[in-house]
């Protein structure tokens, strides 16, 4: 029985708060604060209607550390769950340290003026959390999050070492819009326009964005083109699985998405540096995000499934030589919408955020300091994925991937 404060009121937060309310035995009191209080109130109303549970709401700018610290001190939660944007990670960690409360997020810190994300800024908080006897859990979404837990489960139960790892993120959903992103457009476009990086023989190798394309047949989705990209879990996987010879991340995009993105890039609309417009500075990508469909509005029209998982090759635990396993989850957009009113991208992130919070609040995962998902026992998390709407399956492949 624990009190929790969730920050941010977008699609991911909506799913997470609904799932917390459905697990009232763990989350006995839910508080929700964000920049726009009406969005918190809308989530609270939906939670009340669907589960009968009450969610308390507040307005807060999470970048105002003293005000956020006061709010945390007033509520006195056991855990702060950060589902705002990556820009707010450090101020929210600062407020948690000040108020003496544990912290969890789903995406690593990114400065506003550079399209660059890495764990160094948050890992630098380790000693301060440790000294205060507090725990911070980083990246408890699907990717990062479940993809790292999948790798560690394979390492615990199937493979002695992981030589090669490929993370495959397929969204086979169709929202019926000419162009829209399934989560925050600004964060999404910054991520996909950044150069690709993969881990090979002890270092990151950089290639131009979207330059490596492979066709892959996804279970229950069908054939899709996937593109190699950089994704933040590659950094923590390379750190916590030092035996990795190669680790790559792939995401599927349709031809229409690529065409729109190419045009937007060519005309300068994805720039993140300020541009003067009618005497005022604007950031083109922020303006673009303001005119694109809001991800939380895509739920009612999105059909199809996501299929996200890991293919890992290494030496089998049972001594039977080299083996390759594929472990993945399939999530249906319409089922996700029916349950919480949000499409599967928000669902596949919000459910693991709730499970990570449950791990911390029930004491299944403990520690003093800043931790990544790879450092925790995968088993209780994997059990909850099965019971909380994201069941997974594992199968053996005939050999390593040929791409
Ligand atoms: P949204 O843009 O839909 O929601 C973000 C929310 O944060 C909004 O309610 C926004 O407020 C609020 N917010 C922004 N700035 C502040 C601030 N200064 N103070 C308080 N609240 C603020 O994003 P999503 O729900 O799609 O994504 C949420 C997080 O999840 C992001 O960090 C994203 O990177 C991460 N994510 C992780 C994934 C994973 O698998 N690990 C996958 C998908 C997303 P307002 O409503 O006023 O704009």
C-alpha cells in the first residue's frame, strides 16, 4: 500500500495512471501533476469512470525545482514517477533528492538545445541518491525498459553470454493520418533524425540517419522495412553486458512516413535552433509539433499491432553450443484503446512504467543509487508483464540473424 506521485499527463501517463488504479493493492493513493492541470483532470475522470478510483490532480512546472520540491513534500509520496519529457529528468531528480523520495522515469535526459541523449548526466546522480538512501530507476518503458529486461531474462535463463543482440521495434499500426508520430512529436523526430549508432567490438560506430534498411517478417504484423537507429538502451546494454560483440536497434517506418520526414528535414522544419519569425524567436521543430496531430488523439482511429523484441545469439546455458533466441511482445492498438483509452505505443510504455513502480514499491527491486533495468532481477518484472497486458513469447531461431 503506497502513495505515488506521477508527473506529466500525456498518453504514457494516462496508461500508467489507469494501470496503477487497476492495481490499487499496490498503488493505494495516486497523485498526478503536470503543466496543464486540465489534462490531469481528464485522466482522473477517465480513471474514475473505468475503475472507480480517485486520482488527486495538481498543476506544476517540473522545471521549477523549489515549487516541485514543495509539492512533493506536501504530498509525501513513496515514489515519483516521471512521465513528462526527457528535458525534465534532471530537475525532477533534483527535487526528489531535496524531498527525500525515490524516482523512476522512461527516457533518459536530453538537453533542449542538442538532439543528443545519453545516460552520463543521470548516472552522475548515483552518489547523491546513494548517500541519501534513495533509489532512482532509469528507463522503465518498453524501449528502453522491457527490451533490456528481455535481454537479461535470456541471459539468466537461456544464454551464458550474449554475443550479438538486435532490438526490433515494429509498429504495424495505421492511424489513418497522412503524417503523425505515436508519441511526443518533438522527441520522436529528434530521435529518428539523429545519426544511427550501433555497438561493435567495444565502441559505437556512427552511420548516417536511416541509411541502413532491412525487410523483416514480423509475427502477426507481416513484412516491414526496418531502419537502424541509435536508441538509448544500447548504452546501458553495452555497459552491463560487456561481452556483447555487436548490439543494434531497428525501428520500422512506412514509406509515407519517410517521405514526409525527408521533406520536413529538407525544408528545415526539423531544426532545433531558434529562427526569427515576425520579430519572435521560434524553434521550427516545436512549431511543427504544435501543428501535428497530438499522439493522444490517435487512439480511436489506430488499428493494427506492435511487435517489439530482442534477437540474441550466444553460448547456451545448457552447454549445447551457440543458440539464437527471439523474445517479443505483440500489442493490439484497438485492445489497448479499449482498456485505457490510449493506443499501443502509449500502452507499451505506460504499463512497464507501472510495473517498474510496482517493483520498487513492493520491494521486489531495491537499491541505493541510480540504476538501469539491466541491474535488476528480470523475473518478477517478466511475470507482471504477463499478467498486466503485455504477454511475451520466446522462440529459438535456426541461427544468428543474416542482416
Ligand atoms: P506527451 O508529450 O504526450 O506528454 C508529456 C507530458 O509532460 C504532457 O502532459 C506535458 O504537459 C508534460 N510536461 C511537459 N513539460 C512539462 C513541465 N515542464 N512540467 C510539467 N509537465 C510537463 O508525451 P508521451 O506521453 O508520449 O511521453 C512521455 C514520456 O515517455 C516522454 O519522456 C517520452 O520520451 C517517453 N517515452 C518512452 C518510451 C519508452 O518505451 N521508453 C516510448 C514512448 C515515450 P502539457 O500537456 O502541458 O504539454
